[in-house]
């Protein structure tokens, strides 16, 4: 009897806490966009007419949002989906955005499209955060409607979704509800106080449509993107490349005009776009209106510096003391980049103050030495210079030695690479 009475008293005492937990959980759940399936019939609000101006606007939104890159396989039908994204928890495949009725957006209503874009919840369930709904939540109705109209104007292509290959519990889609309640909060629509109209436009493009922090953000627990890591730099999941921080301090050597021209052309006096950034410039940023490129640049250089980023004190060493990084550099690199690392105008990028040389993670420098590099072909850079690969000319110890020499001479990051480190950086390429 005493045990029963004690249990009853304990339950009575815990009831308020349980009710509070349920209430908090309910509020957080509703803030995530609700539970799938979410389907709004075609009886909802009508779309604006598909005028040439609306289609042009929608195509521009799709370009700057880089929809075609993520939703197109190599050599595949544009926007038909199927591109693989390695998340660290397995592989997620992009979906079909063409107006096919069975596998695409053919039966979707405008309201359903807006809800999915802003909340990451569609008729298929809670979407994985590989899809940047947290950023698209900042988009206005006019851009979302124009995008939907443009996608509906594309030729329909039947392509069923490729099943994701994820480990448990990520493979269980309802687990995403718990993840979102723990790590995701809908973005605030504030932050423009004191900013010029141009900087406000830049913020809309960077934090919203361009979703730049998906690559340039510092990741938190379970692949999350906490506000403290906004544009603070980090390793791109599944690709291994390092995306540098973007703020007034990190971009101090750039003028606003230089940064805007870099976004449009992929080249600058401070270096060119390589790796994943080259793809973004080619397929997306090179299509920016000039005033939008200037708005992005103005916004980025206005950002306050992130917390101090520690750099290891570099040492010009390699695991094998018999390998002379200086000699390798002078034989294979100095003709283009110069003995002092200053490069040559817009032809051969400088190594002094280069992101790849100065970054805390040496992976970009090693990858470019291994596989070479080509800046994107753009209207502003129609005949880009290329760097040849050295993977078949230098062994791993030699690549480590020359990378150490370069980073110790003109950078502040790690300069103690070994042959084993270089071996570990092989193999991850854009799919």
C-alpha cells in the first residue's frame, strides 16, 4: 500500500513537468512546419499568369538558388533530380523538379510548393536538411511563385526518386522531427537594421536564395548549422573541400568591386574559383545581375569578424627530411607562381594570401596539387588558365613537402603534412 501511495505521489509531482514537456514539444513541433503528408489541392490560390517577365524572374531565381546543379545528374536531364549528396550519415538523392505528374511537381499546388520550400515538409514527408529550407524560408512570395511557374514551364521528365541510402536512425524519416526539434529553429526575418538597401538585398541573396552558409558555415552537432557558425568557414560535408569564412576580416584584402567581379567571373587578383566554388560560379553566380553581385559583396564585407580563428604555427617540414620542398617548388611551381609566390596578374594566381595556402585545413592546397585546377569558363573569364595535375609526377611525400613549403612560406595554417596525410586526401571528387 505504501509503495502504491508513493508511486501515486511521484506521478502527481511529475505530472506538471510532463505536461510542460509536452507543451514545449508541441510548440517546437508546430514551428517545424507540421507533420507530413502536407498536401494542398489545386483549389487554392491561383498562380499569376506565366508572362515572359514572370518566367524570366523564375529562371533567375532558379539560377541564383543553384537549383539546376543540385537537381541534375552529370549529363542528365536538367532539374530531373538524382544527384547524390554524401551527408556523413549516408547518401541523399535530389528529387525531380520537372512538371511530371507521377514523379515531379505536376500535381503540386502553389501553396504546397511554398510550404515545402519554407518548412522542409512536403507530401513525401519531412525533408532532410540537405535541402536548404531554412534559407529558402527567407524568400518572398513573388520569388517563390515565379520559381514555381518557371519549373512548371519546363518539359516534363519521368524520373522516379532514387532511394536514399542512410544509416539508422537517419534512414527513419520521422527521426528528422526529433533532429529538427533539437537543432533547427526557423530563421528570424530581422537583422537588416542599420543596413543600406543594397546590403539588405545582399543579405537576402546570401542568407536566403544563395544559402551560402550551407558550404561556408561551421557545422555543429549532428551536422547542424548553429547561428554561431554562420559563414564562419568549414569543411563541406561529403566533398572534403574547405570553404573559407566570409566576413569583413576574412575579405579584408578585397575591395567590393573586386569581390563582385570574382562572383561574376570566377577570377580575381587574389585568386580564382576552384573545386566546388568553380561549379557554383559557372552554373549560378556568373548569371548574377551586376547590381546583385555588388549587393552580395557589400553585405559580406560589412559583416563583423567571427571569433578569432586559431592557426597553428607553421614549420617548413615534411615527414621525410630527405624530400626538399623548396627544390620541388622551384622546379615545378615557380615559373607560374613566382619564386616569391606573387603569381602573375590574372593569369597565374598568387600564393601569398591565397585561401588554399592560408586556410587552417590544407586539403584545398593538396587537392589542387594532386589533380590540378581550372577556373570556370565565364563571360568575364572566357579563356581561363589551368594548373596541371601532379599526381602522376610527384609521389605523396613530395606533394607533402611542397605543400608544407608553400604553407610555411605564405600561410598561417598547418605545414607538417606527411605522405600519409596526402594519401588520405585522395579520392573525393565532385560527382
